[in-house]
């Protein structure tokens, strides 16, 4: 894990490595957690200490992009 390679899904805030998330989107243009469409341009690197870890992502939150 590299501290400056973090990102989050803009829909459900699923955290992941930016480089791996972009690579995944090259094969499948959806978030691996919420399965909502995401483009590489929507991903932004975030500092490790700003990654939000929620206990769970509800289906409503995934659809609207809101956190529970």
C-alpha cells in the first residue's frame, strides 16, 4: 500500500488504490463494490488519512452516492 495512491468511489466511497481502481475501470466501467458506472476522470487521489471507512454501504447509498 502506498500512502499517496488512495482513492474512493464517487458513488459509494469504497476505498481503494487509485492505480488499481483505474486499471479495473479499463476492463469494467463500474465500481467493484456498488456496481455503479464510474469513469477514471471521476476518481481523485485522496490522502490516506482522508479515506472514509463506513461500516456498511446500503443499496440506497450506493445508488445516490450518499454515505449511510
